């Protein structure tokens, strides 16, 4: 499998996430009404947890004395975090409960 090194370097493009959520809702994706207003906050919270896990499970020698908080802020913006979040959620949203 390729290394995809740019995913560690490139930042996520989330500027129009609310519009993307609304577009997916029109296609039938079952996001709750008004989710477009809180999607960025959810994205940031999930990205922060993933970045914390990455930093906290990294060998301290590999951190090269870098401040963990700064490193977390840097990592949580990267494309690789979006892929990790996607893989973590894969298959978990298919169990939609039928409406009564």
C-alpha cells in the first residue's frame, strides 16, 4: 500500500462542511435536522481526540522534545486525521433505527 505522505502534511479543507452536510441530506443521508450548524464542532472534537491518541502513543524520543499540546493542535488539522476518523466510523452508522 502506498505511503500517502501528503496526508500527513496537507490540512483538511473544512470551509464548506456545512454546505456538504446539507447536500448529503438532500441525497437522503440521515443527518439530524440542523446538523450542518454543529458539524464543524463535532469534526474538531473528533480530530482532537484522534490527535491526542497519536501523540500519547508516540515514543517520547520520536517527539524530539516538542510540546505535546502544540503537536496535537498541528496534527488535528491534517488530512490523515480525516481518514482515521472515517475508518473508525466505517460501518457504525448503518444501524439506523426506523422512525415510528
